[in-house]
C-alpha cells in the first residue's frame, strides 16, 4: 500500500502487487484521544477470494514528526489491531476472514517501509494472510504448531514483490528468515516428539533470493557493478547463514550415527542476462490482453506464458478458451514460434532463443510433454 502514484512504466502483472491509498486528515472516528486529533487516516482495502473488506490506519505524530502507523478493524480507536513505527514490524495480528463459507482465524502482520515526517508519503507492506488451521495432515497438527511455535508464514516475500517495489531486499530477507526459523523450530519439535523413519523438509528461500540477486555477483550480467561486489557477496553470506542455521537445527537434534542426513537442491540457477520476456512479448504482439486491474482478460487472450512455456488458450480444453482447434491453433503456435525466434537481445543484437519448439517436438530435448 503506497500513497504515491504507481509508476506508469511498471508492467501490468507487477502493478497488481501495489495499491494506492489516500492519506487525509482524520475524520469521523470514535473514541480518539484528544492527543491524537492531528493524526492522518487512510482506508486499507482487503480483497480475498470470498469477500471484500476494509481496515483503517491512523498515521500518528510524536512531537513534530509522524512516526507510527496503527491499524484498526473499524474507524474506532478502541478497535486497534496492531501498530508499527517507521522501519519496524507490527506484532502478528489474528483476525477472522471468510474462507470456504465460514469465518476462520488467520494471521498477518505489516511493516512500515517508508513514512515521511509530514505523514503524507507512506509505504506499508502486508504479509500473506494465512489461516491458523486447515493446512496440515493430520488436521489438528496445524493449530498445535501455531499455538506452540507462532504463526505460519506459508508464502513470504518473493522476487516479484521486490521488483515491483511492493517490498524491498531488507524486508524480503526478514521474511525469509522468519520462515526458515519457524521451520527450524518445527523440525526440532517434530523430530523430538515423534519416531520418524523419514523426515523431509523443503525451504524455497534460496530460489526466491537468487532470482533477483544473482546478477549482483555475476560479472557476465549487464547490471553487475564491480564497485559493489563485496557488498553483494556480504548479502549472500547473510542470506546463506539462514540456510546454515536451518540445517544446524536438524543436526542438533539428530545425533544418531545410524541416521542419514542429506542436503540437496532441486535445481541450479543462472542469472537472467536479457530483459524479462514472456507475457510482455505476447501482450505487445496482441496475443495476450489485460484488464485495467492487471489481470488477464481471457476472453481476448490467445496465448499466455506459464512456468514451462507458452500455453495456447484452446477452446474446448481451457475454461475460457477462444482459439479454435485445428487450423487456428496451428496458426497461433506458428505466430508464437516466429515471434520468439525473431526476438533480439537489445544489448548484443543476438537472438534471445536458439530453439523454440512445439510440445510434441520436445522429445529431441530428452523429454516428452503431455
């Protein structure tokens, strides 16, 4: 949530992470102390799958500077949910949200990333809102872990939020550290409580981290800055210490010589040395269309970039498919292939892709795509 304009040159899919809010003088609040009469207010819209609601904030002044943000469920000072000062996090907030037709307790917190002294420039970051239960097997385990070890943050800041400006590197690392430490506590708790034959844990943090930082330490990348190389390696050391601490938490409770401990990655990583392609290229070519809010307009979209390639929005197969099977389908596939093969790296003039193939041709790569 930001009080300034969302950059117009920000790609549509990144703009969805930002919501502009209006800061104004406090008006029509209940139970506000006289000392808070010079506070500023803003509405914080919240949208879930099943409901739309609003929280409210007061930007409060201390002496001559606005330095604190308080969150309320209503415009009533007695309905405070939490507060945080500039650069700080609020406590975890428990609130009931509608989920699958019923109101379920869930947790979130917020951070004041930026706050000007006059209170007019504000940047708030809200974590993912995640339920207290309903995400574990056996089902009662989720509540037990949350009550003993604290709220579970399933999806911390990822790279797109940092790139969009909704979050920043410091906040990203803080959230990843929270999740990793939570996993460490859970691992210790569960390993000591139960007799395991196989215990497996996955942490996605390094994947998110390297997606938007690998260029900082890779001299082949056009954005690499040699004057900041040591600073960036220090950042890597800070982040991978989180990994070390997570592994140590398991080693500290598993000291049986008969226990096999394996630390593995699911894939490697290389820096992206060209401008992000995919949906932006399809959008410019008129194959993908978006609504004003940045979401995909499937009624006009013929192709979309997914994790493993380009997906044709095929009629009869996809829920909102518009491309006719047969001749039109092949025409769209040919258009996408030619579009990507013609794409050039603006720095070097060389093609971005050396190979673009149809799914049935992927056998030459040693794989078959169903």
